C-alpha cells in the first residue's frame, strides 16, 4: 500500500504486474480494474504530446470519448527519473547521453526496445521500467503520482478549452449529431 503524501487516498499496487500482454479483443480499464482499485495512467514524458492529445479528445464539446472513471491518477516516469537524483535511473548514475524511453529500457533490460513509439511497445517498456527495482521505490514520492485532473494547470486547461471552441458560429445548414 502506498501512503500518498499529497492527501490522496492510499493506492494498492498489485504484487505481480503483467509484463506479457494477451491481446484478446478490446478490454476496458473498468473491466480490468477491480472494484476496490483505481487505474494509474503511465505516460513517459507524456505531457508534451500524448496527454494533450488525450485531454483534447476527452474534453471536446459533444465528444463521445471520456476518460475511464477508474483512471484517477497519472505518473510520468521521465519526470521522476529526472527529478530524484537518488533514483538509480537518474542520468548522473547511468552515464547515458539520453534518457528517453528507448535508452532507459535498454539500460534496464540490456535489450533494444522493439516497437518504439508503438502503443504496445511503449506500454511494455513503461511497465518494465516502472516495476523494476531501479525505479519502483520512487512511486511513493511527493512528485510521483498526481490526480489525473491535475496533469495540466487550470490555466493550461482553459487555454486548451478555448482552442476547442469554434471562434465563429458554424454556418447553416450545419447540424450537430448526437452520439
């Protein structure tokens, strides 16, 4: 059990995190996460691109896409590795020129990352990094896990919301479709 230092509820991590994926059709977060669990979105350096894209998709007016209700927290391994100099994966300890996902994965596994920038390849790499002993003890730190609605500041959210709204009314005979 993690004691969250930001006043967040305790989060229980499963002792065995799957490192092998079985692709058997679509399975939602809510189907995989038990009633007494929450999901933590992991995105290596995700605020720069992936999460802005995801935020826009789930917050666009009349969007049929929403974040799964059980997906309540966010963790960015890249920021944690860079922030905590005592982390075994910190650039000063690894003596690597780059600290991108591929470099960290290769350092941890001594293998090249197959499928880099592919969602499944990145998922496997991030899971491997997060559950390794070199990183895992840094999950329960002040700068580690955030509520998902705090990924972006209120100001950033407001700016992104403005860009989603049309600057001018749409022309006739434009009709918004439900769902």
